[in-house]
C-alpha cells in the first residue's frame, strides 16, 4: 500500500517539476528590454501597428509585461535622445537608415543579439529610435503609436 502511495506521490511531483520547467523559462524570459525609462509601452497579439497597446509606468512595467500574453514588441520613452541611443548601444545595434517627417527623426538599427525584426524598405530592422525635440523613444522591433 505504501509503495503505491509513494509511486503516486513521485509521479505527481514529477509532473509538477515538468510543468515548472515549461512555464518558468517563459516567465523569466520576460525581462524588460530597456533600462530606466520614464514610460513603457508593450505591443501584443500582432507584429504590426494593429497590435494591442498597453502602457505602463516604470514601477509597474515588469509586472505588466509578464501579465501579457504574446508580447510582440516593446518601447520605452526617455527624456533625452542620449538615453535612448544608449539602449541601442547596449544591444550592439548597427545603423541601417534614418528618415524624418513631421518633426520626428526616425533611426532604424539591426541587432543580431535581438534577432527577428521587420522589413522596411527592403532592410531588416529590429530597433527603432524616434526623436522629437529633446525626448526620444526606443522600440523593438518598432515604436508604434504616438511619440
């Protein structure tokens, strides 16, 4: 009798460990991409501008990101363009091209460390810095919405 109970317990505990091994990496893999921003935006359910947009304050950003299913992108807002470009340097982003429109200058980069990305004008990009005045946003793969 004790043998059956022990085997059942071992089977149950093995199942719990297997489940934890499946779920834990997904939770741990959801760290913030960008450091010390004044605001965060997360994109989910689509890799285009049709994505669901969720805003978060810095103090809640990690909790919000981990609560979202199928995060497809992330952006962060900074009070200076230097802080935004420091995030590109963190990922060894290589400059691809830039463009300007409506008082915003957009810089597009590719980082092999991040992988993936989207194709713009025939070029693969996965980091985007949008600069308006003194402020800037950095996004992966792109910054969507207002900036």
